[in-house]
């Protein structure tokens, strides 16, 4: 799609006036359309513009943030908001950084310097001198490294001391993350050299980029994962980091790649696959987090599929086992939810009668059913990679058969009932339209509603094609006229 640059700039300016909440909602809705295959070219353009606005404002917020934010900026590529099911190398829970900051304030060896640096950095930020604030906090991070290393060395062979240290860091995860935090601080200058002058968003991992990364990390075998993670976070298509590995070794044979100095590329992807599985588990069964669940499912699919396509994993048994384990885990989480979909639909559409009178579905049951069928439809593009093929196919068949039978029964009730029974049937029709909109689409749902309003015959899904043909013929006639 092409567009006038001036028009694009006007749209971008308008998007910048929207509140963060509205922008987040718009991104979520377009992403949902993309997941369902319904996004058009205009929506893709709006999404790109939105992300550009949000990235620019995030960068500005970082530059003009609090001293704590300036302090943590080099650690941002390694931070995640969730704890996850286990500690993963190179991944730091944001809450661990907050706990470390509080611990440092209590340490005699660094506490006074930290308070002084914070005050000086805050004054620099208020004066608009962001570079000075960044320099102050860089010096503070350098001073902190030996303090943390000394504290870790003190409890290295003391399990009881480690437990006490963990309690001071708000839990075991805070202690486990400490080595990653100090490693990133120690490598800060080298990380900056690796990402220097790289785009904020890397659309394509081409030969030129690969050559730069290889050259800039030539003496960093032991720390390569930490140097590559900030590059990985900039990739528009994260699985492309595998290209650095396969191009460097000039092969896709797993047996050779596991021995490569750039094997951390695959390790990073496998780690992110596990994080995506964690997010699937965290968001599953929560209708208010449905869009986040879809993002997690899409990321899992993209990464797992990308790794499997880029590398011949049959002779890379360790990587294959880890990927298989996460696929199995995601499949079990999703399968448990998919199995509940037919029951949720039955509870919402024409629930069983009570004492001979029609029963009304609760709003909770209706919302659960909508959430269930939305998940059913959203999973279709990913069912192969997520190993829910057979189960999802069976559930889709059950749901579609039941929904069509329920539609017929509801329309029969509307034609034959009166009084309170008719009111109940029309209430059931409203629920059916909501469910049919998700399962069969808006066109079919509108046909069903018209049939109910007129108490006409049950629409067939084949009517969709007839209606499309009629619309086409009408359009042709109008054009001819």
C-alpha cells in the first residue's frame, strides 16, 4: 500500500494526541485482527505508525525519567515483568531489580554514594542535562559491581547465608537474578559497542548486520549471550537471530551448530519459547487477558516454528528435547482449555429447562462461552505447531454442530411460543447471535438475527455464498446503469 507522506505524517500526529490507554487498545484490536487474518493494508500502516509513536515516546521517557529509570536503562533488554516458572539465564525479573535497589540503599559500602548519585542525577534531569544524569548513573553502576560481587562471594559456600541474602532481596528469584544483573553491569561498555548505531527496530537480519555482529563480538565467547540479547530485543522478527548462527557456520545441521560459538542464538530463542509458554499459562482462562494470551500464543508459534524451520534439529538432541518439552507443555495447557469449550457453549445456548420453564444463562456463562469460542477460532492457524490438531478439529466439529442445532431450536421456539416463553426464546436468540458471530462470522449471525426477527426459516451457512452472489449481481447492475 502506498500513501502520501504528508498524509502519513498527519495520521502520525493525530495518533500522538491519543491517550496511552486508547493507543494500547487500538494496537490490541489490530493485533487481534491480524491473528484472525482480518487486518487490511490500512490497518498495518496504522499499526506501524502507532508503534513508531510509542517507541519515540518511550525513548523520551527514558531520557527524562527518574534516576532509578536511568540507572536501570542498560538492563532493560534483559528485564521481564513476570517471574516465570524457573530462572532462565540472561532473563531478569523487573521486581528483582527493584529489590536490589532497596538492598543497596541499606549497604554501608555503597548506600551513601547511591543517595548522593541519585540526588545529583535528579538535579541533572530537572535541569534537562540527560547526558550528565546518564554519566552519573553509569559511574554508580561501576561502583556497585564490586559490592555485589563481594556479597555473592561471602555466601558462595554458605547455604544458610544464601537464604538470608535471598530474604533481603524479597525472595529466591531476587538472589538468582543477582548474577545476571552484575554480569550485565560488568559488560555494559561491551554491550554498548555491539549495539552502537544499530536501528532501534531491525526489520531484516541481512549479511551486513551479521558481519557487524560477528566482528563486534569476536572476543566474547563466554559472554556472548549477554551481548546478543540486546540485539535480539531490537528484531522485528525475533526468530531471525538464528540467521547469525546458520550464516556464520554456513550450515543448518544441528550437530555442527550446537558446537558453534554462536550457539547462544538458538539458546535465546529457546528461552523465549519457554517465556511464551509461561505467558500462555498465566493468561489462560482469563477473558480480560484474552488479547495478551493471543500475543503469547502467536509468539510461541513464531519462535518454535522459526527454530524448527531454520535448523535441522534431529541431530541437535538437546535443543530438540527442550523444544519438544515446551510444545508438549503448551499443548497440555491449551488442550485442557479446549476440552471445556463445548460445555461452555452448551451452558450459554438454550440451557436446560428448570421445573418445565426455560432457564436463562447467566452473564458469566455467556461471557465464558464467547471467550471459549474466540479461543477456538484463534487457535486454528497455530494448531499444528501447538500440537492440538486432532483435539481442536473434534471440538470445532462438536461446537459447530451444536450451534447449528441450537439455532434451529431457538427459531422453532420463537415461531411456536408466546408470552414469557417467547421472551425467553428471543433472549436465547440474542445469545446465539453473539456466539454465531464468533463461530461463523458476522454475515451468518446477521442472517440468523433477521430470521429470528421475522420468525423465518433457519439460515444455512450456504446462504452466505448466495447472499454474496446477490450482492455481486446488484453491484454489476448498478455499475451497468
